């Protein structure tokens, strides 16, 4: 198979797997915010990010950096493992 096609297919598979993990992140952040009776705006301010950035992470439109993932976990009084679950198909 052409190297370009293989590279594109590999990129598609990685993006697909990332999207699956984003969905897990989305639901766990929402659950944790609800448990702490915290609003997205409050968490965004504590993290020093815009509400739009946090909203994108919560709704699965993007994923935070590893450093930001740790900051989110600290602010939500949990571990990164509590927020992120790696699952294989």
C-alpha cells in the first residue's frame, strides 16, 4: 500500500481512538463537577483558562494537555486516572 495512504489510515485510527477517550473524559468531568456542586465557569477561572476551552474539553471537542489534565484533577480533588480511562477495542 502507498506510504501516504498507510499514514492517513494510521492517523484516522489514532483520531478515532482519541475521540473514544474524549467521550470518557467528557462524562467524567461533568460528573465530578456535579458531585462538587461546581460550575464550569468557576473551574475555568481556577485553572486560568477560558470557559470556552473548558467547555471544549467537557464536551469532547478537544483534549487538554497532560499538564492541564493534572491541574484539572487537582482542582476536582481526584486523580488523572479518575478522569481518564484507557480502553481498547
